[in-house]
């Protein structure tokens, strides 16, 4: 009956907790409370009073497996019946062996505890570690802290640990604190509380108890409680608002344990908090309504060790568990003496013991299983762990300032040098290598013995990136300060943030300051990607850096967030310009396209840059800043024409040169007299279109032919008015395979591969096609021949030539043929859902059949890009061949190609132009002046450049999705031209 009453008292305690505060989450998850009660009763029945006292002790030992250690452990378990163990640092294998040994011999299963504030690696050799809490405090996404707690719980369970003495809930608001500092999540109580709560939930949702510490708060002290007793000389209001705040939130979260520190807080109670009834019973239990396990900090610490009968006093004060007493026998005897003297009652011990046992049940110790040693190290280090470690480190990266907009770098500007302050270049190589892969960057190693030479080398540079990999930065302060005053300088700290306080003047004058916190290779690559506009950062400083930055400082760098300037700054009306929004959204409603990206530049500045809709009408993937589109015929100018202009610029050919002079296959044919200009003006006489792919089709498999004018059972796929395709045909195995090989390397769809020489077959087909007079006829074949000519003259594939001469040096990282070689499919917008020829979705494969069967690199189509990259090419033309600080084309060549117009059509030299005589058929709005030049693309793309008004208009969409044979509502409803009209109407001057 007495036991039943005690059990009811414990349950009533938990019920009262649920009325006013969060019940300990671990206990609330015990579904079968009757089974729990029976197990607890069973354990209580077989214990003596002294063994119940032993359950309240956690014994600390080293994980050493010699016989002496085993004898000591056996004595602690057998003679004193300790309730738990805490292993100090050592080897994983030995700790597991000692854990199994102890559990096998224990009368009552032991709580194995661990002090893992930054993971198992804090105590055990060769086990995983995580970033310090100060670093994690910079993270904005607290769900990552939950995942962190979850992963630590997984590892704890694997090695037989049920309780982790973490997290630290102290607020780091005293820079002179000798012991907390980097162990805290930061200097702001609210942010610390949020991180604590997220970590606690992650740990306890996954079966391991969290114990937050060091109540009532060890942050604002200047004495280490390992050495002496610190004082918190603050009034209650201050303690409530700062020190106690994270503990309150942890309790509300349902945390299972709170560790009381050896601290003196006069406004809460006299004496050390860990043995103060006022602090524990009155404040923690009664006021804050905490009814989990109250645990002392280690009682061997000097901040408390001078007190007699310290364990008895701790239990009297309200602790449930005492940790690491200096002399276990003496302290247990002291508790037994306190019981005899009436300072403690047997009911007190029973209540505490039942609470400990209840938590043991909740932690699964009623059905303890031996920890498996075999393969344990491998089980600890999983791909998911490595991914989480990287995610946490990357999410903590903090851009503190960027006054000269160096993040991201303008890759078209040359003269960038990386200066590495590191013990050697090997530590700094990953950062340099990641940058170097994308754009040319010089690299210097800072050496205190050659600072003058370093300064001389850096004097002519345009901008400097300084990577700090060493905390010995003071010798470089004068040089770095001088550089920062002279030119844009980015300071990247790949170490402890406190390093910046050593060079305050450098920090103040630096244009950009980034905290990377670590020089792990993946962190270095991530920071490099920030500069390359290929990574996200939203870290916020967790503590103030004296006189430099406040806690909470930080900028968000988002490559998917469009950069935009005020239209009024360049003489445009923002209100009028915003009307483009409704036109873009109207296009989605009218099924003109599932999504689009619109960009307008004036005087080189983006005044309008918005993404609308999704990749598909199902709306699962929104269009983003760096979504890649199939440019279709926009390839003609952004690829082939660029190459033609460059080679012309270099005097490699003339416009009136015969193409046959460079392509001998055309000699002695009716095409021998076609000139370069004929191809550019579309006046060669070549047919507008030719189905080259038919060579690859087994025509015998097409009953009734590949196409028919009327539908029948074999021709149900409607491609156009009076055009129906065979719905079941085979490819000619001479040319096509469904698996890749050395013979069939060219991929044209997910499971379709061409022979490498099929492109040669296409050129041979072009040679054999009859000409139809030399009047204007727009034809993709013209640019397919131009591509062949470019490759003959350049001596390399056109995509390789363009990348080396234009795309890479201009910083066009998202412009490429064959995009699946460089980008994940998820970043590429699909152009077709089901292609009749290739049988599936086209996502990353060019939609144009001719370009596809050329292997994906053709003069008429095949290029994929983003609006930003297309706009940069356009701006280069508008700036007469200059991009950044480099000239790519001569002014004369740019003026010739962008102004010369055919006498017989609206066409320019490769460019399309407005049709002033037939405005209804013009690809531009009526307001566009005659000087405008650009091009459109079949997939729903266009680029128009207006030199008179210094305007650039770029529109990218996938209007061909889901089918190219749907009505062209993009043209039908004049979406692009109406947007252009709004652009012109918004011009103020």
C-alpha cells in the first residue's frame, strides 16, 4: 500500500506539472504506464535502502579494460549499487566493453551518461564531432539543430548511452568568461533558448535524455567553477530576463534533465546553487515547474568540493542525482547518516529513486540489450552523418558585411588575387582550387619574411581576397590594412571568429568580411561558391565582436534572389513597369507557358527581374533565378553568331567569302557560291526545315509512313494541322541504341544514344538538299553550316571554343551546351513532357530535333542558359564588345553586325530586327526603334537590345511544355510584345 501511495505521489507530481508546465517529454511517451509502474515496483522491492541511495549516484571512471578497473567497477555496482556511470575520455571500444561488463553485473540496469556537448568526439577518440555551439548559434534554420540532436541520439544509442549532459544553456554575455565562451549558443537569451529547445527535442524525440546546464546560468561569470565558486551578483529581474530564460524554455519544451551548477546567486539563495534548497526547490522546481531529473554538476569540482557531506546536502536541497563525488563510499555513508539523523527521510529517497527508475524505464533500460562491438565505428560514420556535419557548417557561414558587392564577384573583372595567411599553401588549396575552376585568380602565400614583396605583387591588382587560416594574424595587420584602404578587399576567416578582434582596423576597412569558422575542405569550397554566386548564406553572428559587429549581424546571400535596382535611378517608372507582373501571370493562366523569367536592364542595371510560375503546370518546382532554359533559336546569336563575330574580328574570313572555301564538302555543288553573309541574312536558298532524324528511323516499322494527313489507328499523335505521326515505330539500329557505348556516345534522350558520326550524315544531307532560290527564307540550316565553318576555322568544337573565348572569362557559369554534364536535372526547365520522336520528357536535352541529332551541339539550337547570363551577353554587345574590364569584340565589328540590315528582309547579320513596315508581324512592340536587334527562340525565349534607350529585354519560358503542338498562345496573346510596350511606356527620360 505504501508503494502504491508513493507511485501515486510521483504521478500526481507529473499531473501537476502538466497543468502548469510541460511534462517531461520522455515520461509523457510512456504509453503503458501500468507496465512502467510494475517494473519500477519490481526494482524497488529487490533493493535495500542503501541500494536505493546508490541509485542516486553517478560514478565517473575511465574506460580502461584492465582487471583493476573491472574490479573497481564491479565494486561500485555490487557494493554501492550506483544508478549510473559517466566515462571520461578514452577509446570507443573500451567504453563499450566496460558498459557491457557493468550492465551484465548490475542488479538494476545502469544509466550510462555522457558529456558530449559537441558530440561523441568531445570525449572519445576517433568518433564524430560537430561544430562548437558558438558556431551553431550563427545558424538561422533551427531544424538543423533538431537534426543535430537526432543524430547525436542515434550515436548515443549505438554505444549504449542513455543520457547526454548537453546542451549548454548558458548565455555567453561576458567575453572574459574562462570556461563557457564557445560552449554557449550565443549572447542573446532568446536565440540561445531557441537553439537549446531544438537540440533538446532532437535528442529526446529519439530516445536519449538531454540535460541542460549550468542552472541558474554560468555565462556572465569570470571564474571557472572547476577552480572556485563564481558569483552571479544580479537582481532577480536580470536573472529572469537573461540567465534563467533559456532554462525556462527548455522546461517548456519538456526537457528530461537540468544540471545545477556550482554558482552563487545571492538573489536566489545563499550558498552554492547545487546545494541550495532555495535555488533548487523554490526556483527550479516550484517556480519554473520542473519535474524532471535534477542533477548536480560534478561534485569533485573545486567550486563545491570543500563542503562536507556534499552529496547529502545536494539531495536535501532537491537534487535527484549526484554526479562524480570524490569519495563514493564516504558520500554514501554521509547520506545514510543524514537518513538516521532525520535530515533526509526514507520517503524522500523512495521518491527520488522511483523518479530515476521511471526515467530508466522511459529510456528503454527495462529491456537492456548488449551493445554490439562489431562494425560499430562504421555504423557511427554514415553518409547521413557526413551530410549533416557539412550542412551545419555551411549554414553557420556568416557574411558580416559586403560594402563593395564582392559577394558574388563580378567574374568579368580581371585582376583578382587570393592572399592566403596559412601555415602552408596546402591548407588553403581547396578555396583557391574552387575559385580557379571558374575564373582566373592569382594566388599568393603570406610570409612574414617577404611582406614587401607581397605588397609589390598586390599593388596592381583590382581586388584582393584574404583567407585567414591561422590565428597568428597580427604580423600581417599593417599590410592588410593598407590594402583594404586602397582597393576592394574581402576578408575570409577560416578559423575562430575571435581572430578578427586581433586586427580591428583591417576589419573596419575591408569591403567584405565573411566568417567561415572552419577551414574544412567542404567549407572552403562552399565559401568559394558564395563568391561564384553558387551558394546560399544567411548566418547571423552569435556574439558581439568587440567594437566591430553586434550579435545578430549578418547578410543574406541568395543566388536565387534577383538583384534589382530602382527603375527611377535610370529614368523609368517602377509603378508602370510593375504592370509586367500581371501580363506574366496572365500568360500562365492562358496556358502560354507554365513559368517564365523576365529581366530588363537599363544602362547596365537590372530594373526588372522576376520569376513567375513553375517548371510545369503541376507547379511542383518554382522558376528561380538560376533555372536553366533551352534557348532554342536564341542559340543562333548567343552562341554561333558570337563565334562568327570573333573569328571575323580576327580577320579569319570576310562576309563575302564563300563558305565552300572553309567547308570543302560544298565545293562542286549548287552551294559552292553561298557566302557567309548569305547564311547570316538567311538568303542562301536552303529550305526552311528538313527532318534529318528520318535517317535514324526504321521506316519499315512505320505502317503507312511516319506521317499522315489524317489520323488512323497507326497515326494518332497530332503534330500540327493535318499532320499525324506514327505512334509506334523503331529506330534504325545502324544509328541508334538504347544503351550508351563507345560506338553510340551521343545522348539525345534519357534512353537514346546516337552513333558519333550521325552529325556528319546530317551535313551530308544538307549538301544534297536542292536550293530554292536566294530570296529570304529563314532556315536553321544556315546556322548549322555556320557552326561547321566555325569549327573548321577555330580548329576545335564550337562549344569548347565559346566556353574558352566567351562564356568562362565572362563569368557565364550557367551557359552551356549539354547541360546535364554540369547541372542537376532539377535545375533545368523541361521543354516537352512527351516527345513523339524521343518518347519521353525533354529536360536537359535540346528540344530541336536537328540540334538533338547533331549530338546536342548545333549552330541553330542546343544552348541552355539563364536570363542573367543572356543579359550579360546582350550587355556586352550594347557596350560595343566590352564586358567587365575586358574587350571581347572590337567596336567596329559590334557596330557592323548590330546595324547592318538586309535589303530584302528585316534581318540583320545573324540578328533579327523589328519590322517597321509590317508591325503586325514584327517580333517587337511598335514602340521599338529600328536600331533594336536580338532574336527569338521556338521554346518561348527572346532577347532584344535597344541601343537608343540603353535597354535590354530578356524573356525565357518553356511555352512548348507540355507539347510543342499546342496552340502558340505566347504569340497569339502577344505576351512578349505587350511586356515590351510596358517597358517603353515606363521610360521617363
